[in-house]
C-alpha cells in the first residue's frame, strides 16, 4: 500500500461520530466506500443496493462473492437481527464473505469462522 492510501486510512480511522453522522448511508459512503478505495477497489467494482444488500463487490472470482451491510454509526453489531439479515444475504447470494460495519468497527463473517476487527 502506498503512502497516500496509508494516510487516507489513517484519516478514516480517526473519523468521529460528528464527522460521520448517524445515518447508515453516511457509514456506507464516508467509511466503507473510502476504505474499499484505499484497498484498490473502484466504484465500478461496487454494486449498491443490489438485491437489498448495501454493497456487493463485483469483478471477483465467482466463488469469492463479498457483500457488505452498513448500519448506523455505533449500532450494536451483535444485534441478532443484523447478523440474521447478513446470513440471509450470504445464503441468497452464495457469498463467501459477509461484512457488517457501523463506522466504528467491521465484523467479517464467513461460513466457517467469525472474525471481528476493531
């Protein structure tokens, strides 16, 4: 990763609730999209609101589908409804990876393990 993207990531990591705002749409656009761009994804690689999931990553191998669900800033990602919704989307889209994000944390789910990255 180049220094420019490292600096962008540092700024994203320092966003406060005031910077981000409470809305789910803000988390998607100000946090997730910017994070994905730092990881060399472009907006052409992102399908928004595809089948109700917030972001579906495109241009990946067919067996590596990734979906991302954003929630409002600081929402409790342990909420059973959020996890159940993500599981439903993973089944519906045959996604290998599902991500829940709320602006303060990301939770990455796979059919095999549960990883939490703060």
